C-alpha cells in the first residue's frame, strides 16, 4: 500500500514538507510506503505533461495527504490551480481512496483552508481521515514545526488513523466487499 503526500507549497523544504514528513513517518512505521510529491511548477500553468505525471502518481497511490501553506487565509493560489486541474481530470482515480488535508500557517486562516481542501474530497467520494484535532500547523519556517507540539501530535495520530483505515479497506476488499454501484451523475462537469 502506498500513500502519496502532496506538497502544495512552492517551497520544497518548507513547513508543509516538514509537516507531511511527520505523517509519512507514522505510515512507514506501519509498513506503508510513502512518497512526498511536489508537483512540477508548470502544473500551475496547466502544462499537460506535468498534469499527466500527477495523474499517474495519483493512480498508483491508495490514499493521499494534501498539504498547503495558508496564503491570505486560503490554500495557496498555485495549489488551488493544481487541485482544480487534478480533480477535473476524468482519468484521475481518486474516488474511494482515503484522503486528508493539512494546512500550515504562521498565524490564522487554517480552518478556512482545511474546509476548502476537504471540499475536493467530498466531491469525489473520498473517505476523509481525521485526527483528534484539526490538522493545522503553526510555523513560519520548517525548523519551527517541532515547536508546535500539539500539531505534531495531531499529525502523528493522523498517520496512525490513515494506516488503520487503509488496513480496514484492504481487509474489506479481501473479504469481498465491493464499492457501491455507481449511478450516472446528474449534471456532470466532465465531458
Ligand atoms: C503570500 C503569502 C500569504 C500568506 N498568508 C498567510 C495567512 O493568511 N495566514 C497565515 O497565518 N500565514 C500566512 N502566510 C505564511 C505561511 O502560511 C507560512 O509561513 C507557512 O509556514 C509557509 O509554508 P511553506 O514553508 O511550506 O511554504 C503567508 C505567506 C505567504 C508567502
């Protein structure tokens, strides 16, 4: 089993990357493979090759953690472009794969950002994995993430819960539980 952790920051070594690493460590401790993935910058200009790469990674993963820095009390504009493009792709196999969102902020706007990110999952029949608090990290730079002990615990528990959900889904599949029969979607946005 593999979890793809998407770094929605333009900063490959910033606080979002550091926060995703904490969840990845917990998943690895349960024997689950992880990859922290920073989409190609050109993806934000809807470069088809970059988007194809992202879709391939999504289709090979069993679950996702999407992380974004908070920019003006919302996801970063570039990350929002990425999510719009990815979730608009008909060939991206997202449905029924568990997902979680992480918002990283210096001070405020994290809960609005989480709301925004989780709406993508709700649209795609993706089970949302939770922790014992909202997945919000307060840190301006990567070296300050560890100082937010409450957030570090939240992320650790998130990783444990995601591993548990993946194992439950695997057991269900092996026991013959099928995904619900799908209906033709009314007013589909896909062509
Ligand atoms: C354009 C911009 C807007 C920002 N807006 C907010 C904000 O609304 N609230 C906040 O708490 N931090 C804000 N920040 C701070 C970042 O969210 C914070 O430094 C975060 O840790 C950066 O994550 P990264 O290192 O992964 O990019 C903003 C930063 C930038 C560059």
